């Protein structure tokens, strides 16, 4: 549904992501074949590998492609955290599918899903430790921020009075922190100077905020087919995101009806579709896209201090292209 990220058009990126994929699959091989099967389940299902691509592109601002093996491993460590967090998310959400395949919890049970998610986080930490104490500390702190963001979100489930500060605090932890970490690790291992490392860290944080807001907009406006999963899932599960918060704040008849509809699980398709229609009725979608666009502009601005390069141009293009994910 979404157009390919301009990151993938960076010359040499396709081959770099093949290296990432190989290292990713090798990193989860365990002595126990069943644990290998569990840990490999979602990795084999594929994925955009956007976070490793960011690490590679950031490193390419300082070194040529192909990047060093250490950069590839840095990207792998971040992707392992991402996949491990999905295992845990699917248990919490009682999800049945992920990336077009049966979820680990649905196929193997919650206990195995939790343990294999923990294993992925452990392997990520092991790889990070091999890259130095700074990277190890950064990844550990990022895992902590992911947990904090998820807890912040859980505290506001089915809360129709969730405000924007609570929303932004949650997504800064559960999403933006990992994008920021991917960029910072790419900068550290890739050899950027300290100012450059700080610049790409800011880029990753702003990019991650824009990415999550756009993802939340898509949950409201896109179809099941476009998303590859049920549309309106967040509202149905009581996760009220920026477009919903903005729609509720209007105070018109649509907002009143939406408030009466929310605050509880939505189990009927008709209810979910009505809620989506009410959010789309006013200017909440455009408002949310505008906020995402501003984060995208800030992301691009953070790159201004880097020397001009093909890689930095593709990073900036990736940030500006996020809003192109919104259907017509």
C-alpha cells in the first residue's frame, strides 16, 4: 500500500539489506532447534527492515557502501528488539496473525511466544555488547523506553479523555526511541563525529514520531486490504490515537456520538466502521497529518549539519515521503 521508502533507492542498499537478512537469520540460531523455529518465525515472514536500513544509511554518511560488518550487526540488534517486541505485543493483543502469517502466540501458545521474545531481546543485547559499551548501554536504555512507552499506552486504554501529551509520551517511547537508536547506532559504529551522531539521533526521533502518527492515521483511513490487517483495530482495542483525540476535542455532534461509542471494546464491524467514519468526518485526519509533516520537517532539519551526501539526501527524502502513505 505505502510507496517504497526512498531509503531503498540509496545505491547499494538492496545488497546491504541482503547482508542484514543473512545476519538476522544467523543471529537467532539456538542449540535447541525448537527455539530456533520460534525465534525465526516472524523473521522468516519478512518485513521492511526499515530500522536496519536507517542504520546503514546513517553510516553511509561517513563511510561508503558496502558498510562495515559492525554496522550491519548494529542494524540487526535493533531489528531483533523490534521483532521481540512484536512477539510480546501479540500476546497482549491476543493477535492471531502478524505479517501475513500466524502469530507465534496463536501457533505455539503465549508462554513460548513470551520466552522467544525474551530470547530475541537477549540476542540483541549480546550483539550490542560486541559493538562496545556505548552501543550496549544505548540498546539497553532503548528497551527500557519501549517498555515505558507501552505502559503509558496501557494506562490510557479505553480512556476517552486521553490527551495529546499522554499520546506523544507513549509513542516517543514505544516507537520513536527505536528509530532514534537505529540512527544513533549507525552513527556511532559508522564513524560519524559527535555532532553528527547527535544530529542523526534527533533525525531518528522525529522520523519515528512522524512514522507512528502516520501509522495511526492509516488505521482510521485505510482498508483492510491496504493495511494487511483489520482497519480500526486501535479504536476497537481502546487505543485512542492522535486523529481520535483531535476528533473528540471538536465538541460537535460527531464528537459527542464518537465519545458515546468509545470507552469500551468495539466488537461489531458496524461499530468499528461507524467510529472510523466519525473520526474522518471533520478535520482530525488533516490535523494529524499536519503534525506528522511538522515532525518530518524537523527530521530533515536535523540533517542540515551533516556534510551533503547521497545518503543524507535519501534520509531526508524518507522523512518527507511518509505522508505519501496516506491513501488519496
